[in-house]
């Protein structure tokens, strides 16, 4: 049985008039879809909602309804904090995952809505449901608690969060709650074929050429159980891609028969490395990420390391091998 949105959260939202919505750095389908969906729910109640994330929306999500109203940058909007009543942090296990923590801390009340295991309960109100398939599914429950019926655009956005976070219903979080919420959202007007087109049939040419570059770096370790790929800034330049085109490429090495854990090591502009981890079954990569100041889920997590991808590869493979033995 899925839990209802807590009463103290409903009260805070009913009382407030203008909300600042934010989510984690390097936004993904769940963070963008849940923010856009919640903004529509709040506006449907006659309230103001402004979405502000540190990093811009990746190109693959540029067709979502209302996406042009997502603002990004390292500074917060003019009029903050005076023009807002509360901050809603979506899908952020800790405040520093927003990349805006120095501006957000110690100011307005924070409403923390998340499904990550390691959530630090940093909000004035904390709704953390680790069984939720996506934060967008929690937003749908919140809308029901607020007695707001989602319109078809909102239903599409919230349905998209479930599709992206369950890997198209392929991961272990594709629970009965995921299917029940999806069925409800389809009844509310969500169109699975349209959402699939947004996510899967909307890749820029540069993204596909980047995949070809990345797959050339494929290496298999640990007797066929671990796979790694690298993504360098040089590759991005060669094919005319940007960092957002790397979204989802880590899933390819995990698809190899026998591979139980995979890593993509992407060179950052500051010279460091962003590590994306994926695993199958009982192999826990969230613990590895948490040990390096990152986070995520048991089978999908990420963190950052100093140094270039090639140098970071050895320690990452060793950590994955240890996770396999555990």
C-alpha cells in the first residue's frame, strides 16, 4: 500500500502562495518531470511556482510541455528569498545535491520530497518514500492529496518520471505501485506512445555518434562481470556533442551478458571525472557512491572523482569487484 502525502506537507502547500522548485545537478527525467508536473499542480491551485536548477535541461527533454519555463544557473532568481514562501527540493537526498546549497541553506522553509535511501531529512517537512518508483509518482499522490486532478500534460510529465526511473519498467523498482500509478495517469490522459517518443525517439545525431565513440573504449573486467566505458571531452568535440548527450550511455555496457556492474567515467570540464554506476540484482552501487560523497539507488548511482577518467578507472573497477563479492 503506497503512503499518502503527509498532512504537514499538504498544510505547507495550502498555506504558501509562491514556491521555488529545485532538484539535483545534472537533471534527469524524474527531476525535470516531477518539477514541471508539480509546478502545473501548484499553478492549478492559483499559486506561483518557479523552477530553478543549477544545470540546464538536457537536450533529450527539450520537447516536454513547459520546459522553456525551467531556469538554470549558479545564482538564484532576482527577488529571492523575499518573493517566495518556501522551497520544494525534489529528488535530492541532501541539500548539496542541488548545487545551490549556499543560497538555499538557512533561508526559507524547505519541503524535501525524495525517494533515495540515504536522504538526510534536511527539510522543515520531509516526505521520503524509498519504495516510490519515482519522485514524480509521489507528486501524483501529492496532487491527489491536494485534490487537484492533473490535466493531460501533467499526466504525461508524471508518467514520464516513472518510465525513466524504472528504465522503461525494466528495473526492480517497477513495482505494483509503478504500474498502478501509470494506469491511473493513462486514465488522466497520459499517452505512453508520446512519452516514449520524447524519451527514446528524440536523440540528436551527435548523441548517436557519441555512443559509437564511447563503445570503442569498452573494457571487460573481473572475469566478464564488470564493464567500463570512458567519455572524454575530446570525444564530445569530435562529434559536436555536449555533456547532456552522454545521458543513458552507461546502460549499454550493463546490457552485456554476464555483466553485473558497469561504470561510465566522463571527463568533466574542470578536469575531474563523473562516475555513473549501474548494476543488476543484489550488487549495491549506491554504497560505493555514498562513500565518495555521491548517491543514488542500489542499482543506479553516481559520484565525482579528481583526475582523468583513465586514472580513475582502476579504483572504480576495484570498488565494483568488492561490491560483487559482497
